[in-house]
C-alpha cells in the first residue's frame, strides 16, 4: 500500500462542482442537492474572494495485490 499527496489547481467553480460527483450529493433530492452545492460555492467564494484558481490538497491511497496461481 502507498499514499501519495499532491496539489490540484482548479477554479473555485470547478471545486464546488466536484462535490456534485459525490454519492451523498448524487442521491440527494434535487432541492437538497442544490442547497448543498450552493452552500459549498458560497463558502469557497468567501474563503477565496476573487480567486481565479485555488490549490486543493488531494490524496491517493493505492494498493497492489498479486494473484495466486490456479491449482
């Protein structure tokens, strides 16, 4: 197993839109989904006013497995 951290640069809008791909947001009813995405966009705009890009810390956790030979 290994874990790799890296920064990802994206626009504040792309950052907020990334949350639309999370299962909890996808499965929410349309009104709840809109409220969550709106709150995220508002929070990002408040934290990074006027920013064209922000740097988002990301982490990938990986693992590798070997297949046993067939008997």
